[in-house]
C-alpha cells in the first residue's frame, strides 16, 4: 500500500523532507530569538553598570580593549578583567539556554 502512495506521488517524500527542514529552520530561528532576548535581559539586569558599558562597547560597537580603556580612562588590564567577568556572568546566567 505504501508503495502505491509513493508511486502515485513521487514528490511526496521530497515534500515531507522540505517541510521538515522548514520546520527545523523555524525552530532554530525561534531558539535564536529566545537566546538573543535572554542575552539582552541579562546584560540589562544582571551586569554591573561598568560591565554593561564595556560589553556594549566591545561586542556591539566593535571597539578594541585599548580604545575602550582610553575612552573610559581605565587601564587595559582593567577593561580586560571587567569584560572577562562579564562574560563569565553571562555564561553562568545563559548556560541553561545553550
């Protein structure tokens, strides 16, 4: 019986696979949106003001650590440590989503 269905509709399996891939892509996109939203929330609510400022400059504005240090009148080592702590904080808060 199954043979007749696939013979009668040669594109049946192909279409099922396409639908499966589309569904998977939508699921991945939804997961990515959820992760981005969670990341924004953690940055907004769980980082210190200094960490938040440096993370935004480093990751979102694309500035290098020496540039951030100069702009904020801090040592490069301070910027590096602060970003490292912020990353650890983000990782700890978001690990359940990854």
